[in-house]
C-alpha cells in the first residue's frame, strides 16, 4: 500500500493534525494501533483482526483463519467545544451494520464534550478520545516493559506527541504528575530529585511531581525546578557539568553523582527531574497523605491531577476526579 508523507503539509491545523495521525497509524503495527485506540478511548473490547483455530464451516473445518471486518471513522477537532451533534449523526449514518463499526471523536477538550456524551448514550458506536488521553496512552505503550513497541514505531509516536504539543492540543489544568514511588519517594526525601527511564512521555506544562506509595499520595508534592531527558549517568558527565558556569548544570552534576551512589551503576541514561526540597515553600505540603481505598493501585505508570484540587486538601483519591 502506498503511504503518503509522514507529517502533512496542510496549512489548516485540523487537516494537518488529522493527516499526521493517520500517517502514523498506518505505519505502526495493527495490534499496537488496537491497543492504543483501546487505551485512549477506554474501549477494552476492540478487535480489529481475528485469529481463529479449527473453524467450523459449512461442510468443512479449516485448520485456521484470519479475518478482519471493521470500519472506524474519525472526527478530529483542534478547538475546544467545537463538536456538533448534527455532524456526528451524519457520520453515524454512513456506518454500515456489519462488523465492528465505530466513530472516534478526537478533541482537545479537558472533559468529554456534551454533544459526544449525549450521542454516546444513544449509540454505543460513539467514543471520545481526548488528545491528552491519546498522549497518555502513547506514554504507557512506550513505557511498557514487554518491548512490544519497535524503535521505529516509538520514534513515530513521539513525533506525533510533539505535534500535539506544538499545536497546543495538550494544554490542561492538570499540572501535577503523580508517579509510583516505592523507591522514588525515599530517594526524593534524601536528595530532592526523581529519575526514570529515558524517553518516558510526560505531558507538557507540568509544574509539580508527587509520589504514590503505600496506597496513598504522599504529603510532599514537589515543584519541578528543572528537567532533562537522556542524561548520561556517568562520573565523566558529572565532572564536566560541575565545571560549567551554568548553575543548573552544576545541580545536575550533583544529582548524577547521587544517582550513581544510589544505584551503584553508571554509563547509562536517565530522565532526571530536579525538585524542590520537602521543606521548600515552593513544595505543596499536604496535611496528610491522600488515601486510595480501591482494591488495585491508583496508578502503575503515572497520573495527572490539578494542583488546585490538591490544595483543597482531599482525603481520598476519589475526590481527585
């Protein structure tokens, strides 16, 4: 199949974003696309291709079969509150009744647009995907330990996220990222930093980083003072940065040395956040941990919340929305 240019040269933002999304989608593995759309939309039962063994047919039983019968339509908006019910109804009218038929409405809205929610209550074929949710789903795939995302696919997905950022589609009041932190929380308390694997995707515009461990968000929500990706964790890098005239470089030199001491390893890369101290006035200090009372973990990768909500002193994660 002939593929068009990777990122569209359309001048109109909506057409450019749509064409660029499609260019990436057609270049990644179909199973990966299925996981991505399912995670972003919250639809757990997407199945674009079916693999079946010992198929009972009319008068025969083939050993196996591979089949696909689906039709996914996309309506993409780059402005908030721009979705109209009439347009979506017209799109639904063009779907047939055969196979898996879906209409994905992709928008930069913080919450599901009312028009989409109303129509979804009438027709289960409608699903909403926020650009922020799509970015989070991409981040989860790229962070997956199963190695299912090839290097080329990872590059394409990261480029797509950068396009979303450049077009202002990810602006959100959720300016706090909460990370799982069984080891990271005591590490932060020791040296006011956080490090993780290089290339891990985070939303733009983040101001704070908090820690989830022991079934609770811990009281110290640190201000993000600086952030660098693909930082070489080596003594030579620390020595080089330590001689810089830039105070930020010297701070990273100190953190690199701490990471080497803590992990006992060097000659690798990490993504590093410099954070405010627990007692710093820039740190949001909650009166108590925010408990999670559900059965599973509140987050296993990362989640985003609003600093305004945290300042309202919630007691459980149910109050975070």
